């Protein structure tokens, strides 16, 4: 199972607009991706409500992982890695304008 770490760079964390942008990007991958931080169980990154209520604040380190490779079917490990790297880049660039 691919796992990648990122630091949330949006000044307000993953709330409101940054969270919605992130969830849309996750959903577009078609992968069951989980996001978690130290001290909490991972949440479904495709769920805006779960992402917003998990309190991923500015500067928080998160882990992104594909929830279960068995569910992916035709997606390769390389596709999973590419999707996670794209999401890492999104999280780490949301504070840049």
C-alpha cells in the first residue's frame, strides 16, 4: 500500500475552500484514499465532512494512502503512486499564491 507524507500549507488548514479543492482532487483519482495525522484514525479523503472535521490544521503533517489495493482493480501501483504524489503537491502548494 503506497503511503506519502505531506504538510498542510493552507493558512486555514483543510477547511472550507482548501478542503473542497482537496476532496475534488481525491475524488477525481477514482481511488479510495485515506488521510490521517498522528493521534487520529485515518478518514476517507473523498468525504468533505470527514476531512473538515478531522481538523487538519496549517503545518500539520498528514499521511495519504490508498485505502485498499484490492479495491482498485485496473489501477497499477504506479498509478496509485502518481495520484498520491499529485495530492501531496496540492496540499503543499495551497498556501502559495
